[in-house]
């Protein structure tokens, strides 16, 4: 349980950092920084979404199993 909370805190902080970086890039008009925002967003989507959204991922996995069984 403690390991899950540490992962959740890490991915949450990385999400806020990504949003902050995006806001900074827009406000300061340094748009090339958004390349890093895109990379971080994809990383969070692929690696961190299961940790951040456990209930959603469980229901999605159950739906996929039911669909594959039919």
C-alpha cells in the first residue's frame, strides 16, 4: 500500500510539473518547451495512468475482457 501511494504521489507531482511547464511555455511564448510537455504527457499516459486512475483502469480492463469473451 505504501509503495502504491509513493507511485501515486510521484505521478501526481509529475502531472502538475508538466502542467506548470506547459503554462510557463504559453505565458513566456517559448513554444519549443512544449516538446518536453508532449513527451512527459505521453510518459504519464503510458506508464502512470494505471497508478493514477486505478478504478477507471479496472473497469476498462473488465469491459475489454467481457468484449473478448463474446
